[in-house]
């Protein structure tokens, strides 16, 4: 299966977060992706949750390995990836529904080798001045 984007999520004992992260990926406005979940030897019910959700969408691929750490889990994900581009997410990430679309558009538009994104936030002042906390997706394209 050829896709434009491979989203790799290593998971270790992430049962508290992984359902939300998977649902955030499934809610993306960009749909030409595969979601690669790597169960890195979890001892909790993470694998159960991932199996349940992976059965509901053919774009989700699930792999299990003994616990070797996040780098080994990401490398396993890379070895299984079919996408032209790769993005790494953590098991507890929360992000906007346009993250993947903006990521791919920026990479293509700039011809960059790498795109870095992260969270921005607004400080609420004592006088009540505030704003919405959300991802400032594309901080730098290199």
C-alpha cells in the first residue's frame, strides 16, 4: 500500500493516553496516511486498546516487540513504513486535526528534508487576557 505519510507511535504502558492519540490521528483532515503503532512490551492494557482500535481502520498497522525503548520502537516503525514522509508522535500527544495536512503541505512547498512542530500556549494574565492553547504546527522547515 503506497501512502504519502507514515505516522509512527511507539507505545509503552500508555493505556491512559493511546485511545485519545489514535482518535486524534483518525480525525485528521489529511487522510493519505498509515498509522503505525509499536507496542514496546507494554505491561498494561495498551495492546488490548490498540488491537481494538486497529480493527476499525485499515490504515492502522500494529506491531509488538519486547521492551527495547523508544528509539528501537521508532526504528521498527521506520522499517515497516510505506510513506514518502514520516512523522513521529508520542503516545500521549494531543494535536489539531490539521497537523498532518499542514506538515505534508509544508514539506512539499518548501522541499525541506525535515519539519519540526510543537505546542504553543497562551498565558492567561491576571486581568483576564487570554487565548486558545493549541499547536503551533510548523515551527521550522529545514
